C-alpha cells in the first residue's frame, strides 16, 4: 500500500495503522545486541525482576523504531524524500515483553517547501498504544514528501 503525496494530506488527518505488533523477547534481545545496548534492565531477568518494574523492560529505542516502521505503509512509502527530524520523543509507560503495540498518526502541521516547489513538509504525531490503551511512546516526525505528479 503506497504512502500519500503531500497534496493528499490535511492537518487533522488521523490514522490507526495495521497490523499491530506483539513485542517478543527475541525482538528486544536482537535489537539491544545490534545497537550495543547492554542495559541489564533489557537483558537480565534477575536484575529486571529486582527493579521497580519487576520484569524486563523493552528497549525504548526499539519502540521508537517500531512506531516509524508501523506507520510508513500508510504515510510515506514511495512518497518520502527524507525524514527531516524526530522531536518530543516521550515514553510515558514502559513496554514489556508480550505487549501488543498499535501505532496511531495525526497530521499536525503542513507547509510548502520554499526551496523545492515539487515537495512539501508534513509533521506527524505518532503514538504507540499498548493493549491496555496506555500510550507507550509519543513523538513528532517531520518529513519531506513529494507532491503528486501533474
């Protein structure tokens, strides 16, 4: 499913992306290893059990990456020129192994590119919610998108 061109978006557009994704122990272990994040709270069950959370915490940079990955099919596949930035990334609730995350997106800002007349800038607010309806991650993603060909 292709993403949308700049001209096909409006401020206030909202989407709930499918599929959702259940986070596995392998996801967390592989991502932590690939990024050299050896935080014991992500990898050591005994250390995590003794923490205030009582269990392994999923690497928050995995949840960040998952939010982008879950959103792109509906937003930017085939229309993206570049990701210009990620802002206001927050993780108000921890993600645990076995949590199922769903990504929701809203267009909060749009503007024409001043230097590239065939492109425009869109700011998305992406949120990941877990199966309990809690927001596990929220962020702003600014993208440069192609305009629809004439």
